């Protein structure tokens, strides 16, 4: 489990969620954007809740290991959603085995005056 410390407050969340949150924060900072996102967390009563966090270039956020019972909060959908948002912010190459359509250019040149 991780304790995420942010803006003078903190909350508990799962290891994978905290890791994805940190990577998402970094991706947002790299493109100079900010977003508010809802993160699954454990409330003081031990029940799952949601924490809204504004992350972006100016975010000062950290996550530290803590021992709790339960040992971890696992919400695969939250991690998948964060990973998708990270991919959307990250440039990537498109590789295809299809050739582009050929033009009708015959190689002839025209004089330009």
C-alpha cells in the first residue's frame, strides 16, 4: 500500500494505482497540462472511497510505502484508465506493413518562373 502525499494532505491507495498516478503526473508535466482525476483510496474507516486530485506541471506529489491491513488496494480498472491516459499523452510511432497509395506523378518536371 502507498500513502500519497499531496497539497498538505494524504491518502492511502494501492501500489499499482500510486505508481500509475505518479507516471500520469509526469506525463502531464511533460506536455504542460493539468487534469483532475478520481483515484481509488482507502478511507479512515478502511472502506474504499475516491479522492479527486488535480495533477499537472506544478504538482508536488510523492508516494511512500506503508504497511496496512489490507496489504494492498487492487483496482485494475483504475490502473488501466490511468495507463490509457498516459499513452494518449505520450508520442508513439505507428508501424504498419501497408504501403501508402502511389501518386500519379510521372517524374516529369515543370518549369517554374
